[in-house]
C-alpha cells in the first residue's frame, strides 16, 4: 500500500513539475503592450507592434548587428555589447565615445541614412540581424534586405510612453545577445532606483506647474497628457499644463493656445538645444510674453551633446532613473542637494 501511495505521489509531482515547466515555456515575457517574447522549444517568438517574428534558437545569440536608428545604441552601451554592432546609419547622431571610436577605427561601418541607405554595404556586411524603426515608405528597401537572407526586426521604442517600459527593452536585447542575466539585473536596478526617486519626489508638498517643448514654425507641439514626458513630470511630483489631455503624442497648438495654458508655469523644460535665452528669442520673439520666460526657470536637453549627437536620446532612452532624477532636481532641488544634472541644462 505504501509503495502504491509513493508511486502515485511521485507521479503527481512529476506531472505537476512538467505542467509548471510547460506553463513557463509558454509564458510570454512582457516588455510593454507593444513588445513581448517567449521561448518555445527550439524557437524564439517575438511580437513587436503589428509584426510577429519566429527565430530558430540555433541562430541565437546574434553576433553581428546593424542599427538603422541611433536611438537603439543606448541599449548596447548599457550591456557593454558595442562589439556586436558592425554597421550604423547616421553615425553623426551617436553620442557614445566608444562607438564613435569604433566607427573611426572602421570596426563599425557607416551604412547611410534615412534619405538613402547603402544597400550594397549592408548586404556585404552580412549581419545576423538589422534593427530599425518601421517606416512605411521604406518597404521596398526592407524587402530587398529580406530577399538577401538578412533578418530585419522592427522595434519602435520611441512609441513607448511609459519610461520604464522603454528601459525594459534592455531585457529583450539581453535575450537576443546572450546578456540576459546582465540585462535583467541592470533593468531591476533602474526600476528600483526609479521607484525610489518617485518616493523621494513625493516628500515635497510643492507641485510646480511645468511647460514643455517649443514652437516649430507656427506650431507648438505640446506633449499629450499620456506622453512619456508627461509621465516623467508627474513622477517628479510636478503639474504638467497639458496633463488633462488623453493624447500620447504631441499636439500641435498655436502660440495663443499654449500662452493661455501656461500662465502659471514656473518651469519650462525640454526646450531643444539652444545656447541661451537670447538665441531662443531669435527664433520667436513672442516668448517674452510668457510669464515663465521672464520669471521662471528654463531647461534644455543638451546637457550631454556633441555636434549632432545628444545623449538624452541615447543612454537617456535606457536610463529612465537618471532622466527622472534630473526632473526632480529641477522641480525640487532641495530633495537632491548634491546631485548635478546629467541630461538637462539650465538656459540663461
């Protein structure tokens, strides 16, 4: 009887373990609403926006990659995986000194830009994979790349409006380039620091009113209330003038519309890459009508900028914690007395 019971119990444990393993095997790793992946036997599945990819596990980890948009470089520098990059488009927009040195040394090739990619060079480099944002007008170019047996994966990280979900793409790249443990560890640190900083920001009873972006031509593209920047401002315990909007994209407005919204603004952030307030006025003299221009504090995103490259749009894409820390330092300087801004800079 005991032997029979032991046999049944062992079988139960075996089936339970098998069921648990099966559940884990079929579980999707959620990066965001747009991106998720899972292993299934000998196949790696990836969902990215409207695209589904099935990659044989035998092809992983990828070793040689071409990046057709510089904003993805930050994930590779965070994982110390720059050596995997063999080609990049528009290299003048890359901030990383290490990657720039590799370009100078010929270890990373310039494969053109969004006006014209150098397809011959791309094909000749024989990358394992190409990562890029999806642009519908380049469909013919993508087809030519695919016909030459090159895997091309579309990752539109710029569409992510949750700062930490954008950082979490790090986990996907870790999986694809055999840096999974490192990627998970780095993301967990970023997430923990971000959440801790949110708690610090809440210590302030003051929630200053904030204006963002600037005019381009005759329109002011004001980020929506569900945008990435609106989330940063909210998590930094400040009041964004367009927080009530349900849009995740920037909303084109006239100067008069923004002027009416911004009457109580004390801070104006993400003003591009201007050198000083005088230069800003040369673009639009109407800015002098804004109370925040005259009596508030203004900040650009060019704290780390060299030529056309700007690290706010490179490592800042990954390091949501440091970006949030900048905004908290700006809105509540007393909470971080010894911290110096990383990506933003005061405009005087």
